[in-house]
C-alpha cells in the first residue's frame, strides 16, 4: 500500500520551526555517542563503521552489566588419608590407656549389642544365625581368642578387641599388654552367652563398615 502524499514517515525529523513552537530541545548525544561507539568497537570483533552506525540507529543497547554471583561455593572439607592419620599417630593408644579394666565397660556394651542383634540369644537360638550375625557385626569390645594361626606365637592370645583394621586386630590382654594380630591365616574364637563361634580371619579382611554389607560363604577350614 502506497503512503499518502501528505503524510510524513513516523521517524522523519521534526521541522525546526515546529520544534520552536512545541518547545522541543535538540538531544545532546555527544558524550553518550562517543562512549557507545568506543564500547562497540572494543566489544565487536569485526565489522565496519557502517555496521556500528547501523547498530546505533536501530538497536537499543544495555550498557549495564549484570551483577556477578558473589556467593562463594562451599567446598567440602577434605579429610586425612590413611597415611596422614598414621603419621599423626591418630590410631595409637597411649601407654597409660592400655589397661584391660578400662575396656571392660566397652565389653559389657558389646555383649548387650550382640544380644539385641541376635534377638535375645535364647538357648534355642540357631548357632548358624549367631555365626552369621557375628561375621557382619561390629566386634569392638568383643573378647577374642586366637585358636589357630600360621604363627604359633599368636595361638592362645586372648583379650578385648579395641581396634579393628582391614588386615589386623588390636587387643588388650588381662596383663595390660597391647597385641597386634594379623587376620590372615588365623582363626579366632568368640564366646557370648554360652555360644562359641569361630571366625576365619582370612575371610574378614575388610573394615568393620565393609563387612556389614558383604555376603559370606561359610567354610569349614583354611590353609595354615
């Protein structure tokens, strides 16, 4: 459709004499225009001056930057690895704490814990049920005895289990001696409320937390 002859385009410049009648003042673009042109030249990687003029003529520019997210991401505290813990002697038990009677309350707590775990440990309780529970239970506080071992020096050692690691048990004897016993190639006896169970150390070379989720196969013997 053709525009009427007497109609001016919407974006046409207002005549100077009409500007005076309407009280319109010319816009001062000097500072803003200089800044905007410099900003575009710096921001636009390529393009001619005509491109810049085209943008200035037909595009609205937002000259304010959005605020950056100043929230710091919380980093999870990184714990010590096993070597660092050993170097700091975190697992070492002080000589003054290596007393059998100091750990008797721990043994009493363990007996209550294992009794509850086995639903009361009645005389008619299935021994295999007790065996299965012991294999997955936390043994800290249990009284264990070495009944067989590849190293004869360990046989007969008895005490309260005070620390368990992946490959070793640490027990405190009635003579207040701290003993370190390897699990591998050793058989341990645990007695609780008249139930006696034998645990093959080679089959539980895991941490206590890992044993709770493991499925065990019952074996009658191991090579010593």
